[in-house]
């Protein structure tokens, strides 16, 4: 099957669908992004890659960064990590506070904001210069040095971070956050602001499509077992309270961000990144999910 042809067909079918969602506006700098942008990039573990549309435009990866920080922490920590963050779908919005109280400050999973804050807090214990290390990790996996924090987005998110602060302080009251909240939120907002293209993003996820090993350098990023776990978490929790629907429609492990990016992998084969900033009511890219659903349907391949 010629995957490039399939992607071209899907791109042409989905492109007229602008207008179904709206850009995230709770972070003011994200509200300024032109909604009518759409890019797709595919990278395979044997080194082929191609892209279409706005696949070379940088955008803010937002919650997709939670996959990188989790991988960085999982490299160092074993079972003890799962004492402070769960691995069940939350069924609640990404920034929800409700479960935290009756679950004693232990977030449901590492991909809702509360869970990601715990992961970043642990990362700050493990890496002396956490922000530099996050960039370095992403750059190495994307094989690209031109990946940076978007200062404008980071500042805008920092200025409007009351909800994330509340999540952090609440967990701190249960003893589940070690660091000073200002420092933690600074690292978290910067990791969310990372600017990447679809091409870079597709490449940077290949270690997860390749059972934990970077296919280009041969470096083992995660053990086979840890890569399995991270992919399982993406399948069950990668799309907030739309995770079940994403699994139903697409059948792949993946992760989205409110910047409009979506990445998914087919284990042993490839990684695909789609970006289009118009979001549905759950905070996931409308055209991103539509593209991936058509992709697994048309190529007749998913993880099932
Ligand atoms: N920076 C965003 C926040 O914390 C990330 C949310 C997302 O992409 O889902 O609100």
C-alpha cells in the first residue's frame, strides 16, 4: 500500500472541514493562532518520512510534552512512580480538580494536568537543569536542534495558570508535590510551550513505535516493557475524557495537545503527527482526529 497516496487523499478530503471547532482561548496567546491551518507528517522506523500542508509550521505542542516528560521520568524511576500517580482513564476534563479530593491528591493518570504536574515535579528531582534537559531530550529524539520554548506562549500560560496552581497546591497539601509551586509551574508552562512542526513531532515519537529504541541512533530510551506501558497509557488516557472515543475511532496509542497537535504510532512501523488548531469540546483537534480515523480505516491497520 502506498501510504503517501492514502495521506494525500485524506488530506484533500479533510481540508474542507475547517470551521467545526475553535482554537483554545483560555491561554490568550493560543487564541491568536490562525485556526485554518492543517498539516500531516509520517515517519517510519526504516527512515522514510513525508509531509503535507502545514507540516513544517511550528506550533505549541502543549500536552504532547507530557509524553516526553513521562518518558524522561520513567527512564529513572520504577514502581515507586505509580504510588504518586495512577494509570486509569479519568473520564474528566484535562484540568479537572474533582477527583483529586476523594482520591487523596493522587491524580488518575500522568496525562491529565494534575498527573503531568506530579511527573514534572519528579523530573525536577532527577535533572539538575530540568528545562534544558527537556529540550535536549526532545531535540535528540526529533534529530533536530531547532526546537525551543515559545516564550510568548509560556509567558501567556504562566500569567493565566491559576487552575494549574490550584491543582499543584492541592496535591502539595497531600504531600504529593515536592517543589515550590512557582518553580514547578514555570517548568510545566515552558514544557507545554515547546514549538515543533508535524515533521519533527512524528520523528520524535519513533522510539515509541520502535519498542523504546531510537531507530536512527540505536539508543535505548525506554526498556521494551516501559515503552509498552507508556503506549498503553496513551491508548487509554491520551485524549482526556475523549480517550475511549479516540480508541474506538482510531485504534492507536496517541496524544493530543490544546495547540491542535495529535500524534499516534503504529508499533513496529511508523509515527504520524497531525496539526490543526480547531478543537472539539474536549480540547482535541477536530481535523486531527478525523485524519487519524480515516488513516487507520483506509490502510486497514491499527493495533487491533
Ligand atoms: N498547557 C495546557 C494546560 O495546562 C495543556 C493542556 C493540554 O494541552 O491539554 O492547560
